């Protein structure tokens, strides 16, 4: 990484990385003569790079922008099309190219309020997107999208209401689109457009007690966007007490016992199957620090 400060309140930095990856597979299965073999060898050369610019007009304020260009090779499961063994033809050898540009604003007020707003735009070539199918090895399958992008905004706020009472919230909104040969332009699957996480907690004299809530909007589970999982929402309790070298903890999840689904898939006969989250459940712990 290279860092440069042309002015007192301006900082610039950049990085460059070279990556080399290779894959070699000896195929004994797809040959009539078990003593013969076919040797498949492929390789990738990548140059990843990025830069950041930060400007601090005041001690409490920072404005920044960043750009990153990243490549990655497909996994063995992607190359084999979700099969455990080689079928005689690679499903894909295309590497994924990702570009990300961001612009943000950060503000701190007397250590009482912290706020960060970050806008981002990501665009891809040959993005390895989930297609909603699972291979014979049980791993999720991917397809190379012709083109795809992810746009959004992220917000992170921490507020010390009084000396012992804090409120933290982070939220995001994103538009996630991909174009494939078979289905045209659709939404990325298992990718909610809206997510939020909020935590209100009190801490004093070794106690830390609070309530947390999580939400994400509906998610599509198939690449044609015909099936989706409804939104998820939970209300949780967490408590911790420290006494000398002991820590006593309790967490109760899903206090309202709401039915939530974390993921899903469409089976071979077109049925939508859900994986349900647990109802009300708790975890208690005792920790001793030596």
C-alpha cells in the first residue's frame, strides 16, 4: 500500500496486487481404458488494485471516496457444474471481474453521536451468481451473468443517549440486478433489498442489558424471480453481567416467536421449500477469565 498526504487534511492511498491461480485435474473416470488419463490444466492471472481519497475539513467530519477492481477464479464446484466428479466438460472457466466505487460521509459529535452514510455502485463482468439450484455435492450452484450490478446506500448511526444508555442502528438499501442468457434481466436471489439492525442497550456497574431487532425484506429464491421468501423480523434480548473474573450471559432470540424463513429453494417438481428459523430460544453462558 502507498499513502500520500499532499495537504494537511487530505490523504490519498492506493494498492496493487498480482495474483496467480492454477487448477490441474487428472480425469480417470471418463476414459474407457482405466490406465489412460486426461490431464486438464488451466490458470488465471489477475491484477487487483484500488485507491482511497479522504478529506477532513473539520475534526468531526470526513468525506471519502474509494475505488476497487478485483478478480476471482471460479471454484471447483462451479467448474464441475455442482457435480462431485468431472463430467467430461467444464461448466465454466470464466473468472469474475468486480468493480466497486463508493462515496461516503462520516460525522462524530463529542463522542456522543457517530454517523456514516455510504453510497456504492458495483458492476461486474461474468459475476458468479447463485441460480437457485444445488449440485449433487449439496453445494449451491452458480452461473456466469452476462452483466450485473449492485447499487445502494448504507447507514450506520451510534447514539449515546445518556452516559449509560446507547442506541445503535445500521441499515441498507440496495438494487441488485443481473442479466442471464436464459432469463434476461432479473434480481439477484437470496439478496434482500432492505436490511436493518437496531440495538438499544444499558450498561452500568458490570451490567449490559438490551434489546435487538433485525429485519430484512423479501428475497427471491429462483433466478426467474417466480418464488420468494417473505420478510424476516425478530426481536431479541441480550444480557451480560461481569463479576470479578466471571461473566454471566443470557440471550433470548425471537421473543415474539414469529415464524421466519432464512432461505428456501424450488425442488424438481416446482414446489417451494422453506428452511425455517427457530422460534423463541435462549442461550445461557458462564465464562471465567484467568
